[in-house]
């Protein structure tokens, strides 16, 4: 798994989004800026970001995901392991 693979997975789900990915081992920081998040509650945003990354999460390749979706104050860190 590398940054390009994560970005590609997210681009499939959010084709018109601005996406930034930084990977440090099994920890990943992702920023997804997209109008698709407007009006969604934080849990729904989280589900939308996690969905295309499910393969990496289930395999254990992605252990911790820090993500920002749409607004900087929505930043959350979730320990997946």
C-alpha cells in the first residue's frame, strides 16, 4: 500500500474532490474536500471516507486514519487496531 493507491481508491469514490494523502507506515492522514459532504453528519462523512479504504483497513495495512472532510473542524483520528 502506498499514497497513490489510497488516493486512487478515494478518487473513485470522490471524482470531483480535492484529495491529499500522507502515509507514514500504517498511519495515514487524508484530506478530502468535496461538496458531497454538505449536510452530512460526522458519522456519515466517516462512512463515506472509510468505504473505499475498506480493503486496506481489513487487511491491517491501514491501522490509523486521520481525516478531514470538507471542514477543518471535522478532523478526527480513529484507531483501527
